[in-house]
C-alpha cells in the first residue's frame, strides 16, 4: 500500500460536534471523528444526524476521517415548513 492510499468506509452520522466535526459510526460499528471535505464546504452540502456518508481514512490513523460524500435519501425529510409562496401583485 502506497503512502498516499486512502481507505473508504460507509457510515452514518451519529452526533454533530462544534467546528464542523461529526461523530460517525461506520458499518463495522467503529466510531470515528470526521470533518467535512473542502469540496462539500465549497458547494454548501449540509450533513445532519442520520445521514449516510462515505468517509476517507488514512491507514495510519483509524480514529479520524474526512467525509467526502453524503448519500441521498430515497424519501424526503419529514418536518420543517414548506417554502413560502410569494405572489406578484
């Protein structure tokens, strides 16, 4: 394995932490600390508790990772109000 190789896992966000960090539970029930990748910040992709995500990790530190992709849900989110309708007069 080369030095630059990264390992990808899928998991679910369990907890929101300050400063854009998240606690993510991987499919193998291992919990890690993860942060949002720069492209996700640039494109304003928001992640919330319960979202399924893909995490990149280096083989040297298996307790931290970078969230690179948020998977879309099949069903829309429940809750929140619909967008207001503005009409021109």
